[in-house]
């Protein structure tokens, strides 16, 4: 029997490494072997169970109620909920071909250069079928827009091409988020996701919403360009635990206005590329700052 380290187990199952550790510690979902250096080693059955647990939580099952079940019991639950035999499920196991992220990214860029919009949509649909929301964001969408930004700065692609890609990707991300939206409303520990008034870019906050989908966190995606007073009203009415803002501009005045209208104990998180002095000021105000989506991912995985 083959065994795999936690990084490979994470990639193959679609479950974040931090989540795997949490499921082990809290629920004994899997009990991995240990290498001589004490590092975890996961069997193919462990990875299949993790993948199935993840898919069941995606359709509303509580991890605490199913983690202790064995693989056969989980298969029965999945078949019952999905009204189809488990054998039809495309579970990611070590026998599946490893995903070539570089090839996928290259296909996007070639299609965009030629304005082949149908190919871009097709590649996105294919990536959605292969990847969990977290992997799609961290391994495809964010690296893609980073590379596209560089090409626009160099004059190799136009701003129109960048905006076209953004529109197509936003549409597909919105569809993925929409599938999980209704069941996440009006629950405790709610996260509101938006950008400040005047900030129109939404790929970052859409990615944050997809990470919330991945971790099963309750959230409301409020879209970009939201006035501080309106966001505060929503947070007060919904008793939101967290307000997550994606920013590209200096946000201090906006944050001051937002804080002045908050009635409860909503915490504010800010993500984006900000100057060091702004970061220091956020720290003084006890506002959590995430300079990258990977760091936000780490935080969300602990909730």
C-alpha cells in the first residue's frame, strides 16, 4: 500500500492541510501512520475518506456528525443524499493524474491573447470540475491574475483583455459561490465580504468567498463598492462576527467611518497590498491585516 505526506494528501483530497490536522485532532477522522521522523503518512483509503468527507460537508453535512464513520458508511450516506451510486463519484485518489497547473495557466494566457473567450470559459469549467474551490483560487485564479498584471504592465496584453478576463472569471466564481449561498445565511459567526466605496475590483473578495465555501464558513458576499454606512447597517442587522474587506487604496478614512457606525463587536479584517505605514496603523486599531490570500487562507482554516 502506498503512503503520502500531508501536502500530497491535501492536494489529492482537496482538503487543506490545516483542516486535515483539525479533523484528526477533534474527530479522529483519519489516523495516519507515522514516518521515522514522526511526519504523518496517509494511505489511499485515508485520502479517499478525506475527499468524501469534504464532499459531504460541501452539501451540508456536519463534520462532527460524520467524521467517525468508516468509508463504507460514508459511501452509503453520499449515495442516499445524491440519489446515485457511489461508484459514479469522481473521488480524487492517488491513481488520478496529477494536475498540471502550469499547463492550465498557459492555456488561459494563450486564449486571452487571441480573445478566444469561449476557450477561457471552457478552461474555467474544466478547472472547476478538477479542483476544490480553495485549489482553484490559490493555484489558478490568483497566479493567473498576477501574471496577467505583469503582462499588462509590459504592454504584452491590453487593459481591455485584463477586464475581459476579470468579467469571465467573476461570472464563473459567482456561479460557484451561488451554489453555497442560501445555506450560509443568517448563521452565527457570519462573515460579510466586500470592498470599500470606490473600489471596484472583486477578484480578491470573490476568492475570499470561495475560501469560505471551502471551509464551510457562513458568509454573505456583498459585492464591491459598498459605502461604509451601508456596510455597518448590514453588519449591525445581521450581527456579523467579521467584516472582510479587500482594498487597493488607502482605507483609513473609510475604516474610521465604518467603525463609528458599528453597534456590536464585529471585527474588521483587511486584505490587500498596502504601504508599511498603513499596516502599522491597522495594527494600532486592532484590525487584522492579510497581505496575501494564502495568509487569509491560513486564518480561515482555523475557524
